[in-house]
């Protein structure tokens, strides 16, 4: 299971980086491409901050070096990624059950998104955003595949945390039908 998790994360990171390369190579010179989808277009944006441009102007002198928001967010992404890799690779142990499938998918999406944006921060000093969705006065800030993966993963994780689920059957055991007399 861990191998499939990391293959999926790697493929998603590769897709994110490929779309950002397209945006930088094709979209940047054009500035904007309208799509046939209502309310969706592509626009090239260099985002030196986090979601919605947070930490864009952040800078703290640390001795002779100034740590800016982009570097700090890159380090934070690295720390979160290392933690998620350890969590996803950790086998079940007594008193610590294995991650269920929904949680594993959610954490895999968050991991892939964090790594995709971390690559941009360390390689370019900013994150390439290019998907713009807006309808009339309503508009979502421009985002990328990694941002979408993080957002979907976080939403799935929140729903999985608050929504009751049936336990998954263990490998090699038959599923037990629900007790009709249970409340």
C-alpha cells in the first residue's frame, strides 16, 4: 500500500510540474488564455507567498541573512512533507492501526501538493499559479494543480474526520454484514 501511495504522489507532483512548465513556456508570453469552460481561464501569475499571497512581504533578518516568506514556506513545506512521508510509510503496530484508505488518499494529495509547491519555491523563488475561476463578482484566487491537491486533500480529511464510516475489512478476512438489530 505504501508503494502505491508514493507512486500516486510522484505522478501527481510530475503532473503539477508539467502543467507549471506549460504555464511558464506557453502561457507566460501570452499572459492569458480563455477556455471554452464558462468562468475558467488560464492566467500566468508568480506567487511569492502562500495561499492568497500570504507571507508575500514577509522578511526577517537572521544574522547576515534575510529569511523571506518564500524560503520560510519552502522549509515549512519540506517539514510537512517529511512528516507526511513518515506517517504514510509507517506500518500498523499494536495500539496504532494502519491508516484507512480515505485518510491515506487525503494525506497523499496533501503530500503531493506540498512537494509540488516546495519545488517551485526552492527552484524559482515563487510558485507558478495559472488557473483562474470566476463568475461575475465571485472569483477564486489563481491557483495550480498542487494547490488543488492540497485543498481537495484537506477537504477529504476534514470530511473523513467528522463523517462516521464503517471500518474497512482487514486483508484476508471476510466482511461482516451489519447487525440488523444494532441501533
